[in-house]
C-alpha cells in the first residue's frame, strides 16, 4: 500500500468529512496540529479568521497582535511594509525592530524586538490629548484624527513605548533634482509618496502644512486593510511568520490559541497600560 | 532508519490537507475559505483600491535574485504597494491551489522581504535615465559629462561607427560583424571543430592550411587567419551581463550568437556562486554508455529542503539575510526553531541565521573542506554512512533498491604515481571486449562480456565481493551491480582504489584534531556536527552557498560538503538535498506550441571560435597551444561566465582584442573584487574602442560607457525568473510589465511603437543590420519578431501548455471573469506596452492558447500544486541519475596555469593561493576580509531604495572587539582598509578621482577575531551618489547614496595576473573571502 | 542708559526673531531641531519658563495687594503688567510649537478634560483673564474688597497653573526623569523664584518711581527671597539627582548623566549652577551689593537665565532615554535622534518671544501704566 493510501486509511474520517462538507464556507483541515503551519500557511488561516471576525459587529471583536520572538529574524520586512503601506515619510516609523547583540565571542547571539503600537487598553497617549484627536475607535484601536490633531506632541511624550512619531513634512524622493528629458526626476518619481489610504481616506500630503504633516502618527493596526478583509501589512509580510493578528474574542482563532499559553508576555506590564500586543518568548 | 510517525504529524497533515484540497479542486471550487472572505468584501460598500483584483497585477520581484512572486497594487497607474503573490510558493507555505480564481485572491497576500516591499523605489528612482546618453565628445570616459541624443541617432552611431567623439574613427557594429554569411559560418565552425579534435600537431597544421585555402575569400573576416579558431571578427563584439534571467537571456542568445554571430556573451555566474554551479556540473557529468566516457554535466547545484529537514548545516549560507531567499526559506527555518527541527551554522560571522541556530561554528574562512573532511572521516570511521545506498553502482541496482539515484563510490579508479586518474574500464581487464556482431543484416560494434552479455560500450568496473565486475551503468534491465565500497590494491595490472576509498584516504590525511586546528574549530565541534547529522536518516542536509564557494579552493569546499550529504544518501529525498524544477520555457518539449529557440527561419548564424574567457574549448585543443604552461591567463575548461575575467582579458587582449563591449545590468567595477583594475581598462578607449551600456542609471559601470541606453526596470518588463534548488515544485515565474513610468519615451522599430528598453536596442540594431531571426519573418516565414512580447508571450504559451505532448498538462483557460480582470488590471498600461490584439497575435491568435496565457499571466507564473512536490519520502522531480563521488572528468582536465590536471576528488587545499598555486605574501596585513549581504540591501542596485536605507543607512566594517582593542579602534570610528595590492586603500576612478575604501567600524562580538566583514550595497561613487553633467546642466548627487563602505577594491589581486582578483581556477569563482587587509583609524 | 540698552536689545531680539517666525510659519517645522524622540525642546521650555514667570510675577504682585508687605508697596501694577506680558509670550512660544496652530481653537471648543494640556490652556486663559481683571481693579480700585477677592483667586490660580505645568511633565508615567512626585510642587517655587528675579531686574534697573529707601529695602528682600528659593531649588535638584543616581533606574541614569556629563553639561554647570545660582547667591548675600540697583538687576538677569536653563534641563533630558532601548538604531531618518541642540530658527523664534516680552514690559512701565493711571484717574473723575 502506498504511503498516501495508508494515510487515507488512517484518517479516513477526516478526509470523508472534507469531501462531504458543503463548499460554502468549507474549511480545509480546520483543526490545526500543534504547529500552526501544519495545514495551511498561517497567513491563510488568519485571513480566513479575519473574514469571520468581520461578520461580527465592531464592538464584539477584540483585535490583538501576537509576535513570536523566537521566530523573528530581525528582517525589518514589517517595518518597511508598514512604511510602504502607509507611505510614511522620512522620520516617521510605526513599527521599528530593535536589534540587540548579547554576549561575548563566541557565546554571542542577537535579539530582535518588533514594536508596533501596543494599542493599549489604558493608553496614556489618549488621555493627554487636549482635543480628543487620538482615541479608541469603536474597535478599540487607538487612532489619530489627523484633521483634529493640533500637533502638540503630548501623546508622543506620554507613550511609554515610543510608538509615536511626528510628521515634519519630509519626502523621500521629492526633493531630488528634476531634469525633464534626461532623468525621471524627483517630482515625477515621487508620485507614489502621495498615495496613502490610512484610515480609509486619501492623504495626498502635499505642501508643508497639509495633514498629516504637522501631526503625530502611529500604527493603527492597518484598519483600512482590515475593513477590506486584508491582514495588516506587517503581518502578511512577516517572512519569519512571527507576527499574528486576529480577534481575541474568537475562541477558535490563532491569536486566542497563542495568547493563552504561559510563554506569553507584554511589554512594560508594570505601567498598567494593558497592551493588546503580546509577545511569545 | 525510517522514523515511525505515531501522532498526526505535521507531515501527515500536509498530505491530508493536500488530498482534501485536491478533492475540492476536482469539484470546481478551491479554497472554499476564500468564499467567506468574498462575502465580507461584498458587504463592504467601499473597498479601497487595494482590495480589488482590477487594481492588482502579478509579476516577479527582482530586487534580489530570489524572484519572489509579487502582487503590484496600482492606483491611477502608479504602483502604490507591492505584496507577495499568494499563488507563489515563494511567499506562502504551503501555497494555495493554483486554480483559485484571481478574484478570490484579491485580499490574500504572501510575505516579502523588505527589499521586495521597497521595489517601488527602484522603478520610481529620480535618477533613472530617460534618454540615451552619449559621452560628451571631447571629454574622457568617466569624467561624468553627457549629452542626450535621440535613440535613432544613437543606434545609427553604434551601428555605423565613425569619428564619434572627435578621437578618431571607431568601428561600429556593422564593421565588426565582418562575417555575414551564415552558411560560410556554419562550414567554418565545422572545420574548426575538426581542427580542435585533431591531436597530432602536424596534421593540425595541415588542417589549418586547408582551412585557409578553402575560405580564402573570407579570411579578412577572421580575427587571425593563422589562428582561425579565434573565430570571425564578429567575436570582437562582446556582450557581458550582470543579472539576467530567462527570456531576455534567450533573446540575447538569439541576438549575439545566432544573429550577430559573436561567440562572446557571458554572464556573472562566477562572482555570484560560480564554483557551486560548477561543482554541480562536475558531480553531474553524465556517463555516456556508448562512448564509454563522461559527457558534460549540468550547470546547476543542490540545496537543502529547508522545510522538511530535521537537521541542516548551513555552511556559508546566509539564509536570514540573503540567499534564495528570505520569503521562501525563512518561514521553513523559523518553523524548525519552534518545532524541534534543528540547524547549525558554519560561518566566521554570527549571521542572523547563526543567532537563531542550535549551534554556531565560527570557522576560519577558507577552511570549509577541512571541517567537512573531519566530519567525513568521523562518519566513515564510525560507520555512520549509508552503505547500502553508496554500494549501488548502476541504474539497475538503483531501481532494484528503489533509490532515486546512485553514485560511483564503488567504481574503481586507477592510481598512477599515487594520483587518482581515470576509472578502470572493463576492457582493460579483459572483462569485456569489442566485437562486431551482425544485427538486422548490419555489422555493429558492441562490447561483449565473457558470458556473452552485451554492453553498449566500454564500462567501468566495481568489485563485487572482491570480484571485478563490469558495470552496465545506464541500462535498467542489465545486471544490478552492488559493489564493494572500500578497496585499495591491485586488480590485474592496475593499482586501483574505489572512489570511496579515495575519499576516506583524503579524509585521513589529518586527524580530527588536526582538521579542527586547520578550521579553527574544536574537535568536539566536528564530532557533534557529524553525530547530529547522522542521526536523522536522510532528513539531514548540508546547505552551502557563497561562503564556502567564493574561495580559491571553493570548488573543493563545495565538493567536500556535498560529500557529507552523499554519505547519508540524502539527494532527492524529502528533507535532504534537492534541485530546482521549471516548466520548459523554450518550447523544447514535444507538443509545446512555440519552440522559440529554433523558430528562426533559414539564416540562423553559427557563432564559433575561442571565446574571450577560454571556456568553450580547451587550451590543448586550440591552435594557441604550444605545449607550454602557464598560459598568459588561465583557461577555464570546467567553468563558464567568468565575470572577473571579462574586462581583464580585454585589457590583456587575450586571446584577442575586443572592439565593442556591451554591458547589461552589470556593476563590474563595483561588484567584482579588485574592481579598480576593471575601471582602468574600461576607461581606456584603446583597449575598448566602443563601449555601450544598457542601464537604468549612470552607474559604476555605465559611467565609463560611451553610450548608455535606458532600460525598463523589473516592474516594467518581461522575464522568466525560474526557480531555485530549495524549491521542490515545478514552477516558472513570469515577470511582466506591471507599470509604465509616466511619460516614458518610446521609439519606432519595425514600424512598431515600443518603449525605450533593452529590447528596443536589440530590435533596432537588428533592423538596421538586417539580422536574421528578427523582423517580420523573425520566427520564420510570416511569424514576426518585431515587438518584445512577440518572443516572451510565446514562451508564456509554452509554459501554459506544459510538458505533456497531448496537452494534458496545460493550465485551464481563463474564463470571462478572468479575462475581464486581466484587461482591467492593465488599463493603465500604454498601447506601446499593452495592446491585447498584438499580444494575442503573438501567440498566433489561438483563442484557447491565449486564454491559457491569460490564466498564467493572471497568476504571475505557473506553480505546481503543493501536494505534487513530493512522492512519499522523495521529491517528485528528482535529479535522478549518477552522482559523481569521484570526478573522472575533473581529474583529466588540465589546469593551464600549472600544466597538471585538477584533482578529481574531495581534497583540502589551502585557500588564498595565486593562479599558479603559490601562497601570497601579505606582510603587515593581518586581518582577513570577508563580505556578506544584509537583508535590506540588494547588490549595487539597492542604493536607490530610501525605505530600506532608513533601516541600514550605511555599510560598516564589522570587527571583533579583541581586534578593535588591539588596533585602538572604537565603535563608530572611521577606518581605512588597505591591502598588499591596494596599499592606498582607495579606488582609482581615473581622471584624477579617488574613492576611499573607508567606513565606520562596528565593534562587535558577532565575528571571529582576526576576521573583518563588510556588507554589500554601500560605498557607491556613481548611481546617483555624485554629481554628473548632462547637456551642460549639473545633476547633483544625493548624499544619502554616497554613504560608505565598499571594500571589494581592497581585495587581493592575483600576483601572477596583476589586473584581476583571485580566482578558483577549477570552479571559476571570483574570490571574496581570502584577502588579508590592514584596518587603520583615519 | 541701561534702559536704552534694554530697549535696543529688545528691539534687536524682536527683529532677529521675525526671521525665525517667518520660517516657522511659512516653511514649517523642518528647520527646528526637536524631533520625534525629543519632541519638546526650547519652545516648550520657554513656555514653562515664561508661564512660570507670569505666575511668579502675579504672586509678587500679591505681596503688594494681598499681603501688603510695605517694601512692595506700589510695585503691584508693574508686576501685574509683567505677568500680563510674559503669559502671552509663553503662550506664543508653545503656539509656535504646535504642528497645527491654526487649530488651537479646538482646545477651547472641542476640549478633552482628561488632558492636562487642556487644563493648562484653560487654566492659563482663566489666569490671563484674572490678570486683566486684577489690573483693572488695580487701576480703578473701586473697592478694596473686590480687589482682594480677585487677587486671592488669582494667587491660588497662579500656584495651580504653575504646579500644573509641573504635572504636565510629571504626569508622564513612562518618563522617569519627569515622573517625580514633587515636580508639581517644585514648579510654584520656581515661579516665585523667577518672579523675584524678574523683580530684581525691574526694580534694580528700571523702576523710577521708588524712593531710595524702599528700593534698597525691596532689593534686599528680593535678594533674600532669591537666595532662599535658590537654596530650596538646589535642594530639590540635589535630592532628585542623587535619588536618581542611587535608584539606578536606567532611564533616570541616562537623563541625569545627560545633564551632568552629556554634550550640554555646560548648560547645567556653567549656566544653571554657576551663572544662574552660585554667582547671584554669593553676590546677593552681600547687603551692599544687593542694594546696588545695577548689580541687583544684573543678578536678576543671571537668575532668569539660570531659571530658563533649568527649564530646558528639565524638559529635554526627560526625553533622551529611549522608550524602547535600541529604537534610535532601528530606524534612521531626520529628527530621529537622541540629542538636541536648538536650531538657529528655534533660537530666533525664542528671541522674538523674549524680545516681545522685554519690550512689552518696558513699554508698559514707561508709557502704558502711566497712561492707564491717567486714563483711570480721569475716568474716576468723570464718574464723580
Ligand atoms: N539581501 C540580499 N539578498 C540576496 C542578495 C542580495 O544582494 N541582498 N543577492 C542574492 C544573490 S545574487 C545571491 S548569490 C545570494 C547569496 O546568498 P548567500 O551566499 O547565502 O549569501 P551571502 O550574504 O553572500 O553570504 C555569504 C556568507 O558566507 C559567510 N562566509 C564568508 N567566508 C566564509 C567561509 O570561509 N566559510 C563559511 N562557511 N562561510 C563564510 C559570510 O559571513 C556570509 O554569511 O543571495 C541572494 N539574496
Ligand atoms: N562585497 C561583495 N561583493 C559582491 C557580493 C557580496 O556579497 N559582497 N556578491 C556578489 C554577487 S552574489 C553578485 S550576484 C554580484 C552582482 O553584481 P552584478 O551582476 O555586477 O550586478 P548588480 O550589482 O546587481 O548591478 C547591476 C547594475 O545594473 C544596473 N541595473 C539595475 N537594474 C537594471 C535593469 O533593470 N536593467 C538594466 N539594464 N540595468 C539595471 C544598475 O546600474 C546596477 O548597478 O555582486 C557580487 N559582489
Ligand atoms: S503604545 Fe503608545 S501610542 Fe500605542 S496605545 Fe499605547 S500609549 Fe498609545
Ligand atoms: S499631537 Fe495631536 S494627537 Fe497627540 S496629543 Fe497633541 S493633539 Fe492629540
Ligand atoms: S499594523 Fe499596519 S500600521 Fe501597524 S505596524 Fe503593522 S503595518 Fe504598520
Ligand atoms: S517581518 Fe517578522 S521576522 Fe521580520 S522583523 Fe518583522 S516580525 Fe521579525
Ligand atoms: S527575497 Fe529578493 S526577490 Fe524576494 S522579495 Fe526579497 S528582494 Fe524580492
Ligand atoms: Mo549572486
């Protein structure tokens, strides 16, 4: 008997279930083995779970992010994906990855720590905002209303995680020389810098004063993507498969599974901020 | 040895899901899970552009050479975001079903590395040139003064030549193409082959004379009639490329060799991982049963099956920063970290991979073979190797044992003066003899054994229980031969050893302690590695890359590591050592619609002659052979595409001078060790009278060109990216135009409007010179090759058709919805790029084929189903034939710098030797310089990606704290790197300009003391980093691109050759890790 | 002579400042050196300084109107005026610091009261109104009782807003260097101290109306106040720093080391301690010198410089410790640095603010107060 045949026999019931399950909403091997990657890429699983969560009302879901530090390789794909997704200008970053070298040769290693916004439940940043420009939206994501923000940077000072940076109005390519007919030139090249869909809105960000220039900016769990059923940019691009995103109110979701394990921590717990970003160590 | 699975293991699960997915596929709906997503999105009244398939185009990344599938999201014609193509096995693991409708994939995306994410900035680089630039007449090469000229004028000038720069007459492409008659060329080529094959000197002389008289009217067209085998003057046009992939490569082949008629087209393999390819080539050289000798092997290599190995040793493989490549291999490796599979890293530097490894072995650079031989010794002496597998001596035994391949470990090798040479042939022992037999009334020559068994030719011999036995190697129905593995002694008149015996003795040249000492590791390291390696059946593998390869002894390092693999017999096994598989893009399989390589019409030109790199024939066969060694420059009988030799050979006019050089996507002075010598030659108009470059900017190479033709970036063009050895599935990645830069110039060629591009140059030259293989009948009567996609779409059609003659392997036809999405997603492309009618015409207006093409293009390539990658414990697409544990072909190949043959078995040879094999003195230069890639930088071309520069803004010199303390260097100090061959520590850019080899030191614990390392990608002196003048106007450089450090210029030059860095003469590699340098604070 | 000099300095400062204001308003904040890690710089420090000064000036005015300290008699109006000028100057400084100052109205119309910034803006606005009312009463003096009530309210408000500013920083739980329980308590003391220093300057150099005796006595009293507050301040500082160094919390160590031995250590040792504290204390401790108007005024200037420096050395070091270690090396870009030196543009704007304050005070003392007195006198006459 071939290996496949043996396997079939061994798990006949599962396969049978797979065959008879109605196609609508069918899930391929819904029960993951001990390794979340076993049956499908976790990205696909999370994508499916995201769709499930979106069927609920916003207040019923609880978005969390889980970062497995054992799997993070410090590649910064997440950092750059976030920059690219949100067209973050020079000096603005939502998700840096800290690298630390530990030990003495030859007993030496490196540690990597990606840091999105913690989306704190008790968020010091929102409390200090004088004009309610930064607040918890109906899904409890901490957002910044660029049109409301006066740019006082109090939230930046208050965030214990350094998760906020200020938009000083820089561009990566725009200032570079123009020379029609010889080179592409700064302004032509920089078209992409003006495409940002943050918060589901278009931000051309032209000029020296147009929001989000002059505002404090931060990670928003890519809610403009989530609403369309796309996982956050840092999550889909995580080549280490170290970043997980989902609804912690869904008992069957990957993130729920992960945060209910003992090897989970949150940063600066002592401050009582109650982050929604968990780390597996 | 086979581990029993008790629980529902991960592996079983994969199969299970694959089965289920397969079934679902049959029922016509693929991941039903996507459906749910679609519902949600349908409910979303205002989905952003990102979520809509009409704004997404699938193509292939080329930020590095990994070639990950990408999904380009387009808004108002601008590439707004790049994400992973969810169909691609590079970005999702497992990858979803290929048949999943594109619409359902609109919100699914796979993972990409940071460079892939930043690709937008490669396409939209302000410094990209949009016009042909001509060196300003009256200024020198490299002075940085340009004039823009119309494309048509540029083509006219390079084709017709003339006094182009006020420096006197320059031959154009027309003049250099002296031989234009394809028939004469073909005849000459045949005759030249005859001359080469003639061993007798006098008769050779006579053949030359005969040649001269036969082709008297054409002798003018030859480079040197006295040496007709140098070929026609056409060969004085040389085409050199850096990064080039399928498609363009096929077109270049057509253009340079078959249309223009030059033999000289060379890639960059040897600065990449050359020796790895050529180790693969020698290990795969094929037994030719009829001839009784070996034919050439394949230029390829193997890698570990990252996702299924229980234990991998990564030796000089930088998996978490580079390699082929992060999105594809990293998730499999990080899965190992959390799921109890293990890996070890052998690297002088603590790479990120090493930082996550079960064990890091900081080896002394250049000594990989010592470590591997230590392991081999331990494995052999402790009987921790797969005897049953290695004993298999032929296909028949292989089939009987159910193995996917076999080796020549048991084949006897003749030893003369202690040196292993050729395999013993059965006829030499009289075991078989040549006889003439009647067959179908015809006399045929066969070899017959003593018992009357027939052999197709002379055959090797193995001892079977001590009895010499002829091996019918390839015939599956012949007698299986399972030979004795270890033997040393006399058989008949011959002193012989088995291949394995030779390996054992080589491994026994030193004790474990001595091997450890050489490699700078501990004896325990060797034992621990070997023990672990041999504790996982065939699910262990050594994975090697540049770190073991780019040394003067690279060929042997690679070979040593491959031997470690071979001893456990893991080739073609799941979790073992595997190879790449691609759908045929050349239409070479029966039934494929377009055999593009041979669709040529009648006038196909045969390029012939000795190539500039001396790789296509041997010195001994050539008419240049005068019995003396060393040759002026080395010949490379094993390797090809010796990038580091291109320009220095031109410099020495050896074997002949070059008149026109064209470079493509290449950064020679920057990427090659000792690049300053390359600059010297590039800048010299006597050595290279005409220098044309295809580039996207004024780069380190094209800054020395006479003409720079702007090219399209990877986001705007066609190419077939192929696969990599660690990918088990059969695939082909299709790169296609995803965007067009606003206002991108076009030109008219053959009456067609096409974008300014590399293709435009070739097509326009072909039009002007009326080259065969191009134009209205380019693919034969009535089949035009007048637009770029005329070629590429045929290739897509071949891929879509698949490899079964009856078409049963072809992809489905795109349905109406997919056709709609296909058209909508390209609505932003100008007609010059995308005209559906013209595209369809390119595949012969065959509706069904066209729809299949659309199906492939909608997915950015073709990817075999996940479950088809493996068959049981083996890969589905095995290498599947003889693996040479002993390399007869290598052992019989002469090294022209020493006059002796290369060694045909795994041997430790110290690194860092000169071309003639001598140690190189380096007094006062006490640190070993190595280099590596960092995740955020790709090659010379990463510098325009400001997003990734925000992560690592400059390259620093990694130095161990012990060395730093000794030298009084502190973290952040600026240091200069110099060497015996570059004591000033600077590049001479010519015209009085210097570029210092300086950068900041990073004092660290993460590197072996005595070794310093720098990352690739920084330290530019062109590519937008410095001011240039175009049409009298200064285009200021960007200081962000002028950051340090590039230290290839400090690498050791070969003292024998003088104008090039060190090379591995067997494997061809340029050497990046064997230079001794001095590091001084400035 | 000194006055002419002061006018000239004020005018030049304002002139130089206009350039910075122009850049700030029309070209944005790129030429400022504060950034995303050190987000609050010179302007915030000057806001703290000037707002504190306003509170301090008001409190000293209370010495005249509320506590009837004889030496202070007749100085109340000047000090109220000084408060009236320095407060808007401070608000201008913080206003320039806002990314979107055109939206400042939102703080009034769409405020969030969990924010201390809101409370401060509202508090200072209230305080500004109180100053105005106080000043009005001071001139009109319709009824002593009402004046007293207003002054009491103002006095308490001054303490609260001064303390509130301390809270603005101290309330950040994550910023250990600021998160000192006593910070809100320290600020009112600073306020009084800076008010006294300002008064030293004004009385010493400019106040013409005072007779010699009162002037000497007042200067001596102010000298004593200054010495006392300096000692208290020094004690706070020593307590804070030794506690930080002892406690060894990383962020605190980084901050305190930045102050004591960082790139701007001179600011602390040279400016804040020697110039702004030791010299004035030593000089003012000598009654003869303290009573010399010119010298006392000069010491007032020194003290003010010291207090301004002290504000910078509170604001900036609180931000030099990375919130996430390694953050600065994880992503590079403009304004992502852990060091801060104000840019020329920032100095220029501050120069405008200070020039405005100086000229405002001088013009007020020389012309407006007299004008108002005349005006109110006439008004009361008319009423009668
Ligand atoms: N980020 C990034 N990724 C890339 C590329 C890129 O440019 N940037 N380029 C792609 C290309 S073209 C290639 S060829 C691959 C290359 O892929 P790799 O060969 O895997 O990558 P390199 O970074 O060149 O790594 C060489 C490693 O060898 C180590 N090394 C040096 N000397 C020795 C030695 O003597 N022995 C051993 N065992 N190790 C040694 C170095 O420290 C380094 O870690 O990467 C591909 N991926
Ligand atoms: N120090 C050090 N040196 C190394 C290595 C290392 O690890 N360390 N790695 C080596 C390896 S593995 C490799 S593969 C080589 C690569 O070296 P090369 O093959 O020489 O290629 P690149 O560095 O990729 O440079 C390609 C150049 O082509 C131009 N270009 C970019 N895009 C396009 C395009 O779309 N069209 C055209 N026509 N031109 C384009 C740009 O000017 C760019 O500089 O470098 C080697 N050099
Ligand atoms: S991490 Fe910082 S910015 Fe994010 S919610 Fe928490 S306090 Fe606010
Ligand atoms: S910067 Fe904007 S969001 Fe932050 S506290 Fe100030 S107003 Fe609120
Ligand atoms: S969730 Fe989105 S915004 Fe937040 S770090 Fe990730 S990519 Fe950036
Ligand atoms: S993308 Fe994933 S693996 Fe890479 S740095 Fe971010 S979290 Fe780590
Ligand atoms: S690994 Fe290479 S090909 Fe893949 S996304 Fe990164 S840069 Fe592109
Ligand atoms: Mo490479």
